[in-house]
């Protein structure tokens, strides 16, 4: 084990990802710090590769191809039909089924746990979660690069968001009917008292 002298040569923490910075904070071990730096450099190279050459399928099927999905520019695997959405593009996909922004409010990532795949952009291990508390498991980059949807899951997202809109309006209509009913009752009692 080396001393702590090597730490003086480290690049500023700001140049590392959030996770790396946390690890550096916790560890005074130079070898661990070196491993973290290696990882940070590897991730930076992956990001650069992804920018220059495009991304690979996180399920190991090679390059993703550009595709237009309901007007959104996405990256699709021709083998497993999984699709990569950049961070904003999940919202854009939801908007195709729920155009009103209010209907898309609320938490999206429930019950987060470790994913079995790495982010195709930065190679960091992704996070699996239940989409809007439904039984649909999606994967997200922990560093907010985007989402991986397995084959068919983009269709499920649209079905579920459309269902959400229907449920919201049903609830609103029920509430409005109840309000009218109560107003009616009040009107009646008003008349009785007079
Ligand atoms: Zn694939
Ligand atoms: Zn990433």
C-alpha cells in the first residue's frame, strides 16, 4: 500500500462523476483511488466513443441504429428491438400518449434496484425501476444519460400513460358529478328551509 502522497496528483474532483467523487471522499487508499480514476477515464472514453461512433446495445448485440419513433429520434437494436431514449426523450414519448403536461406529473422511477446492464453511453451500471409504480421494469443510467426500454416496452409505456390519462379524467368526472350532486342536495335543503 502506498502512502497518501499520490493523492496530491489527482485531478480536481469536479472532473470526475458524482459516484467517483463520493468514493474518493470515503477512501484514503491510493490503490482504490487509482482504480476509481481508471474507471472515470474508461467512462469518459466510452462517452466519447458513443458520441463519435454511436452506441452499442446494452444486451450485447452491437451497434444501435437511429430510428424515428413517433417523431422522436431514438436508437434501436435491430436484434432485440430494445430502444435507447435520451433523458428528455422518455417525457417526449409519454407526451405522444398524454399531451397535457399536468397528466404527466408525478414520480416515474419506483423501487429502484441494480440493473443487469451497463449504460450504452458511459458504461456505468444502470438502475432498474418500476415505471410509475406499474409492473413494467425499465432501466435508467444512474448518471442521467437516459433510459433503456427492452423490445415492446416503448409500446407499453404509451399504453400505460394513456391509461393514466383515462383514469385521471374518470376521477375528475366522478368528483365533478359528486360536486353537482352535493350542490343539488344543498339546493334542496335550501328550498326546504325557505
Ligand atoms: Zn439488442
Ligand atoms: Zn450513462
